[in-house]
C-alpha cells in the first residue's frame, strides 16, 4: 500500500485537531505516515498524541533550527523527508503558514501544488471552491509528488486509535534557510474561545452590529463558539483583523456558522460558504446572505440573539 505523508501542526507540545483530519484524508489514499518536526526532546510527547488516530508510522525530526530559522528550515526538512521516503502525496493543513511551507516544498521538489482543498478522493482528485465560491472545481497534480493543503474542518471522522511505529530521522537544512534567524517570538494572547479556523461553531458579526459585538460574543459563548467578523467590521476597527472571515481573511468550514448583521457580499461568502449549516440574522429581507443560508431570520440581531441565548441557556440548565 502506498504511503501518504502528513505534516503535523503542533504548538506548546499539543497537536492541532487538523492532524486527525489530515490522517482521515490520508487513509483514503494509503497508509498514513505522520511527520513531526519538533524541538529537541519534545518529539516523543507529540508522537504519543498521534496514537489517537489511524497512523501507520511516525517520523520524528528534532532540531533547534526549526524555531531559530522558522519556515525556511521547516520547508527544507519536509523536502528532505519527501526525497528520502517518496510518499504518494504530501498533505498539509491550510493556513498562511501551511501554504507557505507547501509552496516552498513544491519548488524544492519540483512538484505540483493544490491549495485549500475541501475534499480529496482516493485517487488524489482534490475539490476546491474558487472565485469567491462561485465555482467548484476538481484538480489533480501531474508533476512530481502531489502536495495538497486541506481546509480545516473539511471532514467529519471518527478517531481510530493505532499503535504506529516510530522512527527518528535526520533532515537536511540548507545554509540558505539559515540566512534569516528569529531572535524573539511572542505567542498571541488567546482568550477562552476556540481558534477561529478550527472551531466547530462560528458566530460572526458584520456592519449590522454598528460596532457593538457584545451580543455576538455573548451568544457565541453560550454555544462554545469562536467569534468572527466581516471585512466591513474589521476595516471599521470594530473587531480585530485576525478574526476576519472572507476572501482576504480566514476561511472556515465549521459545523455551524451564524452570520449576524452580515449582508453576504461575495468576499465574505468565499470564506464561509462550505460551512455544514448556515444561519443568517439580518434586518434586510433582501440580503444576499439569505440565498446561502439553511435558516434565515429577518430581524434585529440585538433582539434575536438575546432570545436565542436565553433559550440555549434554559435548555442547558433544564
């Protein structure tokens, strides 16, 4: 059986939930090999967490160079493993970081690259939503090793524990990758809400909030959801740009997406329309977002959200 290589995202010793999603996609194609690039002494802890998923082999490469030189060093390491293990494909989670790593590895290995796939078949046909979600296309790579980045939350899967073999590998990092060094790095301060691109539920606010996101945040907290925002809201300074959902922001595919006071411009739709269920709350019955919504509520979000939150809390405590 052909093996598929997945690159494991992790931070502060904890793997991202995208590791399980990549493993599930990889299993469609062949036996899954997970690549862990870690600081010296930390690889085993990360590898142990991967046993929760159906993975045949875990490759661990430990080096202080990854933190010191960042993405150029990581890309060199991945390209090195790609050359030595010749997988059928390389899967990476879609993010700004993931897409940069994928692009660099594609150049180094002379391989074709597909980004932001929302599905992947057993014969490596990738499904993408393009042109602001106006079209769905199916693509495949003809050159080199297919390198595919996959949108977080694009698959529902049941975790299957495994007992993978673990192999420590040595990787090559070029002198060019070491030309830039990271002298200091500060983790972004995170609140108690889920990370936007990984959340199962996202509640977003737009121009209809008039700059007051308190009802949006309170409703999101009642659902254990992440909070997003439209470009209009972030450009107005009402909410941080790091929470922008859309073509020029983040792309999300949660189980449930609630759009509050968002008209539904194509730029915003491009970042959320692959959500499994979409609920829209808007005062304008002609808002384009209703064309996309599974459930539409014509009303003022400042009246609708508190009622919905009260019902949710009553059900929790009932």
